[in-house]
C-alpha cells in the first residue's frame, strides 16, 4: 500500500492527500513532525528517503518520490481514474501553469525553512515577516485569479466542470492564507472555487484538521 | 512558429531554450528586458500574456503558456522526438523530482524579484544577500548531488546515458551559481554532468551569452 510521509499542516502534503483522495487510491500516513525535536525531517532516517529534508515523500511499490508536483504527476500516470489533468494539450498546460504558480513561485517563499531563515539569520521582525508572507500570497493569487478569469469557465472548479491539479494546489494554499490572516476579498473567483471544492468529502477528508497527527 | 518570450540571463528561459534545442524544434525569441525601464515584464502588453510578469512565456499555435516546467511538459507532450522524460514511471518521477528541486525550491528563492524585495523592503545588505543566495544553492545542490549519486548511473547525464528534464534544469542553475561566485567544489558529480552537457552544440546554442539580447 502507498505510504505518504507528511505533516498535517504542510500544504505540499495536503496536495498529495487531495490527489490520492480524488483518485480514491488508499494509502497510509506517516507523520514527520516539522517542529518537534528540531524537526524530524532532519533526522538521518528521513533524509535517506528525502535528501532535501522536506515533506512530502511518497513510497509506492519500492519507488520513493519527493517533491509534491512530481508525486502528483506520478499518481496521475500510474492511477488513471479521475484524471488530474485534462486530455487536451492546451488545458493540460493551463492546469500545470496554475499549479506551478502556487508550487514554484508562491509556496517556496513562505514555507517554514524560509521563515526560519528570515527570523534567525536576517533578524526580520514579526510584522515584516507577515508583510513578506502576504506580499507573495498577493502576487501569486492575483496572477492565478486573472488566469482563471481569462479562462472563463463557468464551472465550479479552476478549469471548469472537472477537478484538476490546479484545484489540488489552490485549496491548500488558501488554507494557509487563512491561517496567516490574509484577506481573500480581492479574489472572488478563488473564494468561489474554494467553497465548491470544500463541499466535497474527498476534500474534507484531506484537510489538515482531519489528519491523525493534527494537534 | 513557436515564439519564446525570455531574457538571455533568465535561467527559466534558458531551460526552455535547452528543451527546444534538444528536440530540434525551431523557434523565434522575443526579448523581455527584466531591468531596463523598471522591467519590461511589468508592461501591460506582456502582462496580458503572463499575468505573473515573469519570463518565460511560450506561444505556440495560439496557446500561451507561462511557468517553465509547464512549458517543458507541453513541449514534451507535443514534440515527441528526443524525449525529456524516460519511459519508465520510476525514472520519470526521478527526472521530475530533480527538476523541481531546482525549479520549485532553489531558483524561486534567488530570482530577481526576491533579491529586490530583500534589498528594498528588508534593507538586507549585499553580504547578507550573497549569503542568502549561496545558502539556497547549497541546500538544493547537495540534495541534487545525493539523489544523483544514489541513482548511481555511470552515464554522462543526471539519469544516465540519455539527456532529460533534470539536465535541462540543472545546467542553467550551475550557470547562475558561477555568476554569483558560488563554489561547486562540494558537488563533483554535478560538475561532471555540467561539463558533459556543455560539450553539446544543443547546449552551447542555448547559453545566455549566445542569445541575441545578450549584453
């Protein structure tokens, strides 16, 4: 059975839980506590699986994969039911572009190791750190909102009537924005998509608070 | 014909040039000067193509795509010759994981807009900025080196005898490391791969200094 190394509050692990739930692939979870004892992700045993010391890591049939988007592509290729990517080449490109706005340009700037660097090495205070956090959220969400609006789907999800990788990346990021008191007022379409997704049991089962290691 | 909006020194645009060259797909380039006049990427005309105001953007047959990895996947799907991804599912996952170590966790922390934020908003001085830059390079390259060593290929490239998306992401990042006086001494396998790739005409044609907008 698939084993997912993650952490309840990690948005990158949340993406993978969503993908597995959407595809109705069963899996077990192994919690990697990112804060306790200086961070379990830095322990040699975990680093031998994931040399970056980041979550998530997926282990399936002896195959070990880090990086959430690589994991999503793997899941998509191996488990074809309930596709995360449309069949049309232009739509696939848009699903990936939207996903990467979150996973390559927004989240990496706001994750734990970067916030720790800002505090510890650069002595950035909490107010400046919050501004930093909100700045990159605004940059990413406004591009995302513009692209989705331009796509002009009337459906409930990012690309229209079907869920895709873009929803899988967006919903965890909005969860994080809420957690860091970021107002979503400027992004009505993203709010709408968020509400539509969170109505689904497959999303509810993946939210951080519903994980076994949630505090 | 494909049109690539980029900038000679952008490592993300460099990745796309490499992919197109490897596949021997012809394209024209449109330079988006990232510094002149406050940055051409912020002009409304460009932002209508790429709402993030980042390079590269690829336009092919009316399809407009931002985000370099989404562009690489598109090129791979549309132009099947000289594949950038192996056929085996585990190898594909490794190629993507390596690519994303660069594109999702290393480069986004060191790109122009982030360095500008550090200087302008956080008043970080040049020495601290250089430490920041080197810190994230070391984090990314050491994970990359460990994974490639573990993969244990004896071939000239990241995954063995065939070029892949991982080489397309690695070589531009090493170019950038050199530019910012980062020593590659701790990464012998990455140096070797870099030398092997740069022997190829398809790589030479893509290097920043050989682009029409190089200064």
